């Protein structure tokens, strides 16, 4: 069985009523602050609501007794603002609010600098607003708060009251921080860190790990969030555990630290309160290009501390850059730590925890939450068929050769099916001869063909293979300047996305001179290029995106591999994976035959939906949103992968889908726009968020109509699709029904008589699914693969877990937080944990569906079988277990080709702020 680190309100305990004190902003305070934030001659419109995020961070960290701050406080004066275990005196709150309000005054002065305005009048008006804001702090009110308040949706999903998403994690974090975590004869104490998603507990002071004459610092990290589960009668609290690593010697440039989080440990400037020493204050740093140095990012509470406390010396970002290790150890009674990110280079401490240590932290959490919450019951396997029909891993002396031969034959058959008689032309643009030679040797080995024969064409070496419907020619030539860094124009008067688009267009022209357009053949280009670390000096100069666009414009797919020395793996390993990914782009991949049983139709097709989303920080600095659909029909033979072309309203081979995604036209506003339809009409271009969602839902309904001719399993990433299809949110789900827009949900049969729908959800960077570990009930913890669920045949929500790869050799009992004498190097190990994938069988042919459709005589579906089918799609002979079912995997990776470019605006006069 497996145990999830998830908790639910204990039914035998009843409501958890917490006697808290609440403060609402009130009309006077809200209006006083609004006068500070309203336009006062600066000539700029203010965003909706008040910018209270910085103030809330300051209050949580520096006001004793404040448990949590509510969301949406800056929008209305009637909702609760502060929650405290006891009233915080006005003489404590007033300086905090006043200091924050004075910061708004400084912003006004900066904005009005150089403008013709009555500065004295403006300053008097704003100072009066500060005095009003501070003088009209509303009183505290004692209120009993139900921390388990629950609403139940029409579909039977329990949802917590909205305020609990922020209040409950903070309250739980303080409960846990009150007791130390004891392990291995040592104890760790935790501090609370407020964050956008729940609350964090960070062990403080950090642990130290001595390695290679250097000290590395790290802490235990416990994250608490409130979540919902489809059709569950109680909401959940997920508690995730990991390692937080700290920067102690900055070996990169100051600008590389931009966006880093800094946690500040500072004493309260008032007498000891109940929260003394319980919180760390979260801040963010940025690189100020005007001053050429690091600075606190706007809205960081650290900006206000020198005004609040003139006695102590607080660190500046430049101080942290120069003396990071000294500050993490503390100066006087202040300490600060920069949270390490992978972009900052290697760290001596590996990420992650192993199951044994996670189970001990989980037991500590369980003790801290009693009796208000109980652990969610353990899950048991719902099937013995955990994998599809994979090739056996033989242990005999010659077994490896047999397996390799079988795999090669399967790949060749899939490639022949994907090409469907079309010749395949491959260009290898190399920088190192050993890479070229390894690629030429790896290709025939992977598809079971003898080494190719070399010929020459215009002084260009050519290798060719022809066998069983496959016609492959490979040309090799040096990459030359095509693989060099992009030369981005330095004219900062123009937006950087426009300048990047110009650099990409220039590289496309160079590629067009070297590679002719593919006509009547399938084209593929393998390019050897430096790793991303080689292009850090000039932001966005990595040429990979430009080369992908350039190759697509020539009708060719593209795949990259790093120069020798830029990757941790061997050249042989990287060459193999380069070709495997190239085969995937060609559509030469098929799921192994499932082993679920006779309940699955033989002519079933798989369809996956994925929303590609790029922000203005995306690969081309242009926002983009594109719905991708992929279809796999195993009964039509290997290599039959297709993608949905919305402009043609038809299915096209997977490679054509990829090329069409990269061929989107350039935008004047940086947003993604489609080409005209094949009938000559112009597509509808949404102008608002609502219009865009309506268009996306219309596209999904059109797609479903095309699938009515045969049994279909629709796989959708619910966490990914919520932005364009809001009705897949947990609270909107109804069994065996689909909803779109504001209309009532409709029966599944309306969209197809043989349609089944499985929603897949992972952690989604929000801890939406719980962490887990397998256990035997006697203290041992480890991993296990399978499909898991409660012992209820009507259950619709399952867990899919995969075992660790056969190459993983770390002991499951490895202890990193407090290493044992036998494992002194344990902190340096990276702990790999299999992905937990939640599978919700939203729609199937249940007994009720069959009755409503007049099909009473047919056998109803078993939800566990369809969850098992989705689970088995995570396994393939060529890959370690995938994070998602194969069709979803293919749809997600298609997003690598969504690369819109910005076009120059008609009138460019504003700099981009570099």
C-alpha cells in the first residue's frame, strides 16, 4: 500500500473552531489609503485595488500575534484583513502602516519628478492621507473562525471556504512550528514563511555539509497547502517535504541573482510577542540596470525595515552578493539567506528527500495536526496489471542482444509507418567530428540496419539506408556560424522582443542559404550547439529557438545536442537520445499493447489535449496560447500519430502539426495569431480573455464532434487546461458530464456515444497532488508502482505511480537532514522520487449512462480499468516511466514549436527599460 502526505478534517472531531481576532480595513482606512494610490497628476492610471502585498508581508513578519492576512484586501473594505491570536496594539500597527504609506509617497515623488505640478500641494495632500490612514486604524473584533468550513459542489466535491486557502496553511504552520522535529538524536526547529501558495516551514538555522573544503548550507522545507480532490467529501491539506539550499558563495554575475528570493531573519522592534522567532520574511532582489547593481525588488518588505528600525543595520542585496555566507550565519541578531536556484550553478547538497526521511517528517506532521485533522486513508492497488506488454528485461548473458534487436525492429516499423513511403532527408550540422561519427553510428543501430554507405554530393558526404519501406539519406556538414550566439541589436530604444525577432530573422536567412526547402520528402536537421550556459553572457542569445524556426520555415524538423563537455552524460548516451527524440518528432512512436482486459474496445483511439502557454518571459519574449490536440490510433499500426490542425479542421501527421506551430506569423503586439483558413476566410482573433476562452471551448467542442465515429479515450491535463476550459476545475466537475461556458453541463453521450474522459493532474508547481511513499506497516518505507485507490468499486479518482528507474541505486533509507555516521556524504546525493499522477475517470459508460442512453443490456465500464489504461500509457520500451500518458506527453512536447515573434510597432519611441 502507499501512504500520501495528505490530511482531511477528522469527522469525529467536528469543526475546528479557532477563536481569532479579526480586523477589517473599514471605509475610513480604505478611503485614506485609496487617496494615496489614486492618480494625482502623475499621468498614469493605477491598477485595480491597493498594493497591499508589501504591507501584508511586513505585518505578518513584524506584528506580534498576526496569524495571517486575507487576500483581496486592497479591493474592498468589508472583507477581513488581519487575523490574530490576540489584538495587536495600535502603537505596533501604526508605525508599520505609516512606513508603508510613506513608501507610496516616495513613489509619487519619483513619478512627478520633472513634471510641472504643484509639488507642495501634492505633498501636503499625501501627507494628510498618511495621517488619516494611520489615525483611522479600525478596532479588532473577536470572532470564532471555523477552520474546516466546507461547501459541497453540485458534483459532490468538497471545497473549503475561500479564506481557508490562505488562513488555514498559516495556522497549521504555526501549530507545527511550535514543536521541534527530532531525528537521529538531533532536533530541527522551523520558521514560518508566507507564500502565494499556502505556507512554508523552513528549518532554521540551516544545516551545514562539509565537502571538498567548502561548507554548503541547506534546510528542511515543509510546504502546507489546501487542496480539493474531485468528488471527495472532504477537502485536503497537502504537506510536502524537500530540501531548501542556500547560496553561500556567488560564482556568477550579480545580474544572475535577479529574481532570487531572500529570506530575512530579523528580531521584532517591539517587546517579545507570541510570534517572536517564528517567522522568516520573504523578499526578492533584482538587478538595477541604471545603477548597475543588485537592489530590492519593488514591494519587498526589506525596503521598509531601515525606516522602522534605525538602530540595527540590515543587509543590502549587494552585501549579500559579496558576503552571502556571513549573512546566513548572522550578524549581530540579523541573518539572511539567498535561496539557491539551478540557474546559479551547482550546489554541494543534492535536492530531494528519500522515503524514510519523508515518512519521519510525515509522522511529525501527523502528531502536530491531531485531533483536528486525520491522515487520508492509505491506498491499495486496484489491479495486478501495472505495466503494458513491455519487452522483458532478460538477465541471461545474451538477453540484452535479443531485447535490443526487438526494440530496433519496433522502431523501424514505427518509422516506416510514420513516413508512409516518403523519403527522409537528414542534415547533421556538427561542430565536433566525434559527435558526427557517433550520430552516424547510432542511427542504424537504433533501427536495426547495417552501417550506411558513404557517397558524395557536391563535396558533401552523404550516407544512405534503404530497407522495408524506409529511404533515409543523411548529409553531414560543419555547423559553422549557424550555431553561434545570436547577435541582438543593441538599440535599447526599441523593445527587446522586437530586437530578438530581428536577430532570429537574420539567422533564418542564413539557414535558408545553407538548407534548401524540403519538397516531397520529410526533412530533419540535427544540430550540435552549445549548452545554455555558454550563452549566459548575453541574455536570449541562445540560437536554438532561432534555428528551430529557421528549419521549420524550410519544412524541416529540428533536434539539438550539446557540445562535448556541456552535458553530464556520455556522448554515446546523448547521441542515442537525440535520435529517439527525432523519431518522436517524426511520429515514429506507438504505445505498447495494453494489458487491461477485454473491457477496452479493440479500435479505441487516444486523444490528448494540452494548452501551450508562454508569457513575455517565454523563449521568444512573446506571449502565446495555443491548444494542441494529438491523436493516436494503435489499431492502424505503429507510427500513426496525428495532430489537430484547427485552421483546416482536420487531422494531420504529427510532424506537419509541429511545423505548422512554428510557422505562425509574426505579431505587432507580440501575441499569437493564426493564419487564414484554407477556404480563404480570416480566423476570428479573440480580443478579450473571455473571448479567448469561448474560442478555445468552441475548438474543443469541434474536436469532440470529429471523434464520434469510434471509441475514444480523451486524456486532458486538468491543471493545464483550466485557463482555457474552466469547467474542468474540481468544483465544476460532475460525473459523466461535460460543461462549457455558463451553460448547464451535458451528458457525455452528447459528445460521443463511445467517449471516455480521464483527467490527469500532477503537482503543477502548486502541490495539487500529495507526495507519497510505500510502506509495509512495520516502519519500512520505499517506492512502488501501480494504480492505487480506495476499496470502493464506484471510486473515480486514482493514483498512478511508477517505480524508480533500474539505474537508481540510492538506498531508500538515506538520511540527508541529519546524516548517520555511515552516510556522511548523504546530503550530497540527489533524491529521485517517482511522479504521483492523479487520474480522474470523469466520464465512462457507467450503469447510469447506459440506462439514460437506452443501452441497459450492455456491460458497464469499470472506472479502475480506464485508470489502469491511462497508467499503462506512461510506460514504453524506449523510455523510463513518463510523467504523463504517452499521448499527453506528445501533446505537451509539441509546445516546443510554438515560437511566435514580435514585429516592430508602427512608432517606436519607448525604451525597453534595460
